[in-house]
C-alpha cells in the first residue's frame, strides 16, 4: 500500500525548478515573517568593514602553493576575502569601521587526497593576530570583539576534524571575543561561540549552474543519498561515525525500493538530485554537509538528520518550512516519517525551494549577486550592530590569555 501511495505521489510531484527557471516561473512561493523576508536584505549602508592588509604568506602565497583550495568545501574564506576587497561596504578608513576583517586562508593545507589539515591553523591565526595587534590599534581596544574571522573547518575555531579532540582543544583562546563565521554549528557545543554566524560550505557555483536539467523533468526518485555509511578507516567498529545515523540508514533501507542510496558517486549525481523528492542530509564527522547546499539549490527537500544542528543563516532562512527534520534515534522510522507527509505539504516545500533567493543564499557566486551567501554574512554582521559599550576595554584591561592552549599552538608560524 505504501509503495502504491508513493507511486501516486511521484506522479503528482513530477516537476522541478532550477535556479534559472525559478526566476521566470510563477510557481514559487515567498516566505513572509521574521525569517524569509530578510533573505532579500541589502547590507549596503548598514555597516562598514575594514580589511587588514596582511603579508601574502597568510593568504595569496598559500593559495599559489595549492590551487585546489579554490574548489574545496572550505573555500568560503578565500572568496569572502576577494568579495570584501571590492565590496561597497569596505572602508579604507579604519576609524569609521564597524567591523575589522583579517584575511587568513587557514584551511588551505590539503593532503594529497584533498582533505584539509587543521593543525597549522592555530599558529597561523595566532601569528596574524600578533601582527594586527602590534601594527594597528584596533584589536587592542576590544581584544577582537569588533573583529570577525572566517573559520570554515569541520569544528570551526576548535581546529580539529575529530570531535573529541576538537572539544578537548576548545576554541582558540585569542578568538573567543571575536565573531566567528563558520560552517560548524551545533547548539550547546564548546566549538560554537554565542553570536557566531553559521554559513553553508562552499559549492562551486559555476559547476552547479552547468548541471541543471529541464525544469519539467519529473521527480521520479523518492529518497536519494550518495555517500559514506561507515568510515572504516577512522571508525572501524562503526559506532562513532555520524553517531551511527548513517549506518542506521543503510541497515534499515538498503533494500527498500523507496530509497535510492549507495556509496557510489555517479557522474549524474547533480542530475539525480533534481529528479528526487527528498534528499537525505545526515551528519558525518560534523553535523553539516555539502548535501544541504546541493539539496536546496536543486529543489530537493532536505531531510536533515543531525540533532541540535545550527543551520546556515537560520535567522534568514526558515528551515522548518523548507526541510524535514528527523531525530537521529528515529532513523529506523524514516520511511514511515516521509510517507506520512501530506502531498500538499511537500508541494509547498517545493514551491518555497523554487524561490531564487533561497537558492542564491546557499552559494558564493563570482561575481556576487544580491542576496547571495556573501550578503547573508554581511547582513548577519549588520544585525549585530551597534556594538555594546562593554566590548571596549578600559585602559590597561586585558581579558584574553595569549599563552593559553596546547603548547604546540605557541610555536612560531
């Protein structure tokens, strides 16, 4: 009976929208209210950002050594720097700045297989802060409380890819007063500062734009996922990776005809997502995943499996209305949960996902576009203004401990 129901549902929902088509397609829906309305906010005129001019060893030379950093999932730190250099919110007069930005490419240290190594990042960041605090007077006024840093590592400024080690390290002490712009977001976690701005991981916008299929293509796949279910190299017993949620998806639904799931990554991956109704977005080593970006951009309803996740631009994007949230412990009931969603609810989520601003907010296009991820970051910074008087230190006052943290972090960079 359930399979028959899904068969009817797939026929009923046999349409999709791409970013381009959505801009001309009236079958979209705009969200009003505290979230949704702010997607189209324009940050120009609401804040001014001063960009520190650092020696190229902190950014450009690092990128020259490994151009792969331009396309990996942490590349937001590079493109945010480029965007700000020509942004109308940039000021060359630090005296009038609301925010100060330190351009460091801290994730551009990749293994031969392309995985980022975070171990040099604390020393690099610490070195840059020593430089700006000794060369300009602005850091010392607030010890970084009016500064922001883009730190898109797995666990942000905890600078480790394993959660236990990240928690043990904690946020780099010198960044604890700064605003962190990071992909990692999980409530009540030591690696998330109050006031951090959670952003989407980087997905190559040109590559995504080039892979759109005709908007009238039927959504003939019910539930779609491609990726690891077990990380046998780092978690041979299978209980720690994704807190067991991915393993539960595989064990419960590998033979279920409603679920198109596999470890294979086909060349038609992007096209397949545009043919799917639901796209699973389970946690991995960290709560977030690039699948979240891909699902929204391709109009596939994201099924978010990551307890206590803080989603990108949550003050602007009404995730509850466009996605489906499933508790990690409820993964074995995933088929029942999804097939019980009324067709009219699914249709509305698809219409909302067709909103071009919803898609654009997930991407870092070059050149920038109104409402894109760059603008959402600036809007997040603008909404934190004006700074409280308490951020400015009294003469001689010190709060941060420059020698705190692991001994290895104190080595010169």
